[in-house]
């Protein structure tokens, strides 16, 4: 009736589990197609809300893995994408809570050296630096909201799923985040113009 | 509550998205934006975000889809393997605990016999058992049955548990 279970049996069981084809809800072809459509926007989103490219690299794989492990059928491509972005948002939030990292403030642009360069290149660089610094001053959720709504042009219903808020609240939250970012950008522009004026004198 | 929405917001957003702002859009919309705080903020923020997006997208390097799929497969298999081994670990831990209980029980059962058998070495034995204040022979008899039941259960249940676990997996 009983059979002996030896250490080799345990090893055999583990080997069987390792060799078995892992069944995800998505097959490989569907995954590849979905990945091609979403990986770049997701990476950019992760790097924007975390403020760190290395973090984006790490969390990209993790986000797709968690999505693959979810036993759920998706209503639509948009629903699946919203869920993926929600996973990514939570991963960044968890990392933020664990390590208490803050987005690193970029160094102030050197006005004198900027003036010596070509004007258009300098202006573009200053604009980007201003935006990065301004985004770093926003709350993580505000950064996510603005990036999803305007840079990635996600509909409000999808943003609501991604950030775990009511669809009706997105408009108000977006309004506040936009006003805050615009104020920071405007004050930053004034400072940059003043710095340039001093450098010219 | 402040007004969070402007009726021209969507028109402006469409113009910004299509690259028509500011040169190729209606003068009326430009005039509206000049006098509307919501639309002014929108131009400021969306312009900066579009610019940043274009730069960032040009610099994105993500792993190939096949690599991500393969890594996910490997990780899922490893986790399945750990899950498969978990019941075995639990059974082994339970067996070890029961074994420990049995050894302690046997020790107390055998203590009087050990005392008698090693009476000639009373000096050493006294030193050893006095310190432990062993229970009397009546107390040992009182615990003999429960200990025997635990020992017997362990000997029967452990192989069955291992058999069932291995069978399921």
C-alpha cells in the first residue's frame, strides 16, 4: 500500500514541475504582440514616474510577469493595458515605500555656458530640464496622471483603472496637477530668464 | 469649487495633438486661450510633455519580447518547483517535531529503568538525575499511554502524509 519516498523522489517531483510547460492566460504570440504595442510606453511611464531609468528597466520585466500570472480574461485590449499600467504604478509605489527614495533633483543649468551654445539647442535643453525639475516636485500620482493623460493620451476611464481612482475624479485631479505643474514651469521660466539676463550683462 | 473645465479644452487639445497650435489654428481659439487660465495651463503643460515624450521615446531601449517571455517562463517554473516542494518541507518539519516529542517521551519512560540499571554507578547517576528531579514511577505510568499514542500516530501518519503528498504532486 505504501511506497517509500526518497530524496530522489522529491528531486524528481521538482524536476517535473520545472519541465512542465507553464500555462499563462496569454499564449506566446498574443504576448509578443501585446508587448510590442505596450513595452515602450510602459518603460517611459515607469521612468517618468520613478525618475530613474534603472528602476524602469527592473520594473518592466516584473510588471509583465505579474500580468502573465493573472488568471483573468480581459474585456478589451484597453482593459488589459490599463491593468498593466496599474501593476506598474503599484510596483513603483511599493518601491517608493520600501526605499523612501525621492526623485533626484537635477543640477541647476549654468546660465553662462548655456548662453554660449546655439540658442535653439539651449532653449530645448532648458525646457526639458525645467520640466524634469518641475515633475520631480509633483506628487507621484500627479506625475502619473499628467503623463498618462497628455504624453500617452490614455482616456480618463483607463487612467482611473491605472491609478485606482473613480473615473469622475480624474478630471478634477488632472486639473489640479496641471495647474500646479504650469505654475512651477512658469516660475522656473522666470528664474531662467533672469539668470540669462544676468549672464548677458 | 473652482471651474475645472473649459468648453474649448478639447478643441485646444486636438490642435496641440495634431501640431496645429499655434500657427495653424483659428485666431478665435488663440484669442480664447489668451484670456482663459485653464487653456493657458493646458498649452504650457501639454507643450512641455509632448516635447519630453518625443525626446524620451527616441531613447527607449526595451528588451525583446522573446526575452521577457522566456524569463517569465523560467521564473514561473521555478516558483512551481518551490510550490511542489513546499508540502514535503511541511511534512518533514511535522515529522521532525513529532520525532522530538517521541524522543523526549522515551527518555522519561526509560528514566526509572536507567536509574535501576546504573545503580552501581550511583554516584554519577545521582549527580545526573537528582538535578533533573525526575517524576516518580507513578507519574511515568500516567504519561506512558499518551506518549505511546503519539509515537504510534507519528509512525503511522507520517508515511501516509508523505505518500499522499507525493501522489498529489
